[in-house]
């Protein structure tokens, strides 16, 4: 079993990578909005390009917020910005081994993977392109969930093994 300190470092590393990938996604989206001729590095081939994903209506607010609050709502932010906020929070939460903090982190990791499944479905069935930036974030989210799950499981084992006896 990997030690808690190591798991925390892995979570932090993936959070930093996720933050950078999300920042790049935000950069590409803003660049495409300002310059339709912009060619991002992630556009490798005709069928492997992130620009299609980042100009789609699903690139902001997961394509859902616009229906709830409107297209111009302050809540309808680019998914890259949401990712940056998520990975910052994930990094911060990984600094604690308190049960309630780890549980919050665990459920946030689950939520990120639910959004991953949703956005992957949109990518395959609606956008119909292969976005390497998107796939990278999906991978990061999956690894992060595995790590947070491992951390949570270890803390549960530690708490059951270190319970005081009734006579203590």
C-alpha cells in the first residue's frame, strides 16, 4: 500500500498538471474567440483537433448553464476556467488528511468524473472530434479519483485500527 504522503504528492502533481492543461484549454478558447484563424498546437490532424471542442456550445458551462441562467450569465464560464478552479481546490484539499476534508475531496473527484463521462459523450456523439486536451483531462480526473479513493480507504483502515478500547 502506498503511503499517505506519497498519495498526497501524486494528487498534487496531477492537480498541477490538470491546472496547466485547463489553463491551456482556456487560452485556446479565448484565442479562438478573438482570432478565428488561430491554430492551436493541439490541432494535429483533420480528425484530431481541440479547436472543434473549444468553439462548441459545450465549451462553456458544460453546455448546460446557458439553458438555466442564459448565454451571457456570469455562471456560463469556459470549462477550462472551471477546470482550473477544480484543480486548485483539489491541490488544496490534498494538503489535509482529516476525514471530512478527504470525503469532500472524494465526492468532488466523483463529480469531476461524472462530468468527464458527460463531456466525453458530447465529444464522441456531438462534436465528433478527438480532442487530446480533453482526453488528457479525462485521464487526470480518473487517476485523481483513484488516488483520492486510495487515500480515503487508507484513512478508514487507520481509523478502525486505532480506535481506543472501551476500558481506555
